[in-house]
């Protein structure tokens, strides 16, 4: 049986798959170069999410100046075709990137959250390609709850170290995130130790978190978010929520779409496949 057909069945059920060794050394080198460029030329939305303990938990996202370069590397990689197989469609677009750097000691966990809850979008074809640029040990791995993309969408965490389930907006009508860390035994959690070249693909509605690092460790990861023809501006699109308070520039692209309109109609999102 075609291995991508098996992956597609797993992805349809769980909303997440680990794809080992899909990226070659040349692609990783180009992605690492873009990661470094992002650190050297950050966007206005860059933030350090670390506790006040001297460690680094740098993140930045939607640095539109670098989008065409990210899209070019993606187009030359197998990833757009992989997404097309997982979604059963012919067209794939780049949505935005997010870079994470954790180092300098025992870093903080990434709080549990759903990417979709920060974005004014809906539809079944929006995914995060989580690409580690360094080896990630099992203890430091990204953790996900398979199937949670079919459950409720929760209010987005404001990544407050004192209470990681606290919503950005206390009046958000969506249910508060469950305290997964305090009740880990009540949830089915999957994770994979990863090598550079591996990719974890997950639907933007999947609950995920974790991936702290330990003293001596350095973890650079890139989240490359992409969408297919079914992705739309949410019918009830409100202002997207961001935990850092700094709204990335690309968020304005949503405002040029009408509720329910396909994201693909916004030409600022680079096409990766089809057309
Ligand atoms: O790499 C990480 O630590 C977090 C990744 C993540 O939360 C995301 O890509 O949405």
C-alpha cells in the first residue's frame, strides 16, 4: 500500500502524523539559514516567552519580509505534496511561519494550546508543519492530543507562567483550556523524539504543548503553517488573539477578506502547489 495513503488515514483520524526523514540535508540547510535570518531581522511581533530566569524562549511569527524565501524552500521540498495527499486536494498555500528558540538552561514548557484558537479561520485544511532543526530527545518533544481537533475550540492561553490555562480575554466565550499538565493521566498524549529531517504535521485544531529543553540543550524549531482550498475566514471573524500583545503584520491580510471567503483569495499568501 502507498505509505502516504496510510499517513492520510492516520491524519484523518488523529489530526497528527510524524513523518521521519522527509527533508534532505540541503533543505534543512536552507531552512536553518532562514531561521538565522529571522533572528537577525526579527518582526515587530518577536517576544521572549521565558520565565524571568535568564533562559531563552524566543518566538517570532509572520515575518512577511521573509515569506517568499520560506515559500521557495517549501516549493522545492516534498511538503506541499505531502499536505495535498493528507488533505486530498491539489492546491496548497503558505500561511505563515513561526520560529522558536529555546536554550540557556531548563527552559519553560510551551503551554498547551490550539493554534486555531488564535486565528480567525475555519475549515479542515489548515496545518502546522513542525520542523525541528536540532535533534529533539523524547523528554523534550512536542506533545499532542490526537483527535482533539474534533473537540471544542478553547479560549487561547495567554502563556502566563502563573496559570497556563488563563485566557487572553477573560470574556472569551469559548471554554477555558483544561489543565492538561495537572491531569496528564486523563489524556491520550503522543510525542516523538525527532531528528533533523523529520516533520510533525498537525491540524491547527489539535491541542499541543511541551517541548521544554534541559541545561546544555538548544532547540530550534520552525512551524510552517499552510492551508488548502477549504480554509476560510471564519464566519464570525473577530480580532485574532495574541498572547504577546504584539499583533503580527500579516494579521491585517485577514481584514481584506469577507467572512466565509477562502483564504486562497488573499494573494498575499504565497501559493506552494497547483494553480
Ligand atoms: O516548538 C515549540 O516549542 C512549540 C510549537 C508550537 O506550539 C507550535 O508550533 O504551535
